[in-house]
C-alpha cells in the first residue's frame, strides 16, 4: 500500500479526477501532498518582438492561480474525508522543467507514488503540445498512476 501519495494538479478536469483517485487509493493514515507547478513566464509565454510585460506581475498572478488550484484540491479532498499537505513548485526560482519539478518534489518528500491527470491527447495535438504526464511516466523511478480526463478517449 502507498503511504505517501503525491498528486500534481493544474486545475483541469483531469487533475480533479486524479485527486479523487488519490483519495480512493489512500489507506487510513496515508499522507497526500498536492502540488502545483508555476512555470517561469519568461519560458512559457511566446512574445512578439517589441512586446513588453511586467514579469513580476505575471509571476505573482501565476503564484495566486497555483494557490487557488491547490486550495480547490484541498477542498475536494476534505469533502472526501481526506487531509492533505500542499506545495507550490515555483520554477521562477529554479532552472527545471515542469516534469522535472514534479519528480524532484516526489523524491524530496519522499512519495511512494505519483498521481496525475492526463488529457489523453493523440496525434498532432500531442506532438505540438507535448505531455507532462508522459515525461513524468518515462523518467520516474517510482510508480505513476495516470488518470484520464472524463472526456479523454
């Protein structure tokens, strides 16, 4: 049985289902940690030449969004009778990829299993957008449970 369950969330329906699955997976006395990753806006926002934006303002907005997503995840778990801890993984301060941040958090905690949602993209959408879930699954040295979005094929 898994005692330390790390759930990575992004506010999507897939991550909501991952939270519910983690609650079902957790035996009595298990610990769940809900994490959300804040990407560095300088890496993740495509800009046209000459476009300027306030990096600190964008960073603060992304942090607030991650905290809101985590708070919603905690509410969902508490409604299931499950307590959890949280962590915002801020890539603004660390040179890491989104999958790398999840894997590093799992190793540092240490998690017994990682649970995350997958959007189930196929074909060109998967090729263009990539897959955090796929990268975590490929690089993980511990079990990973992927939970499909409700409308995923």
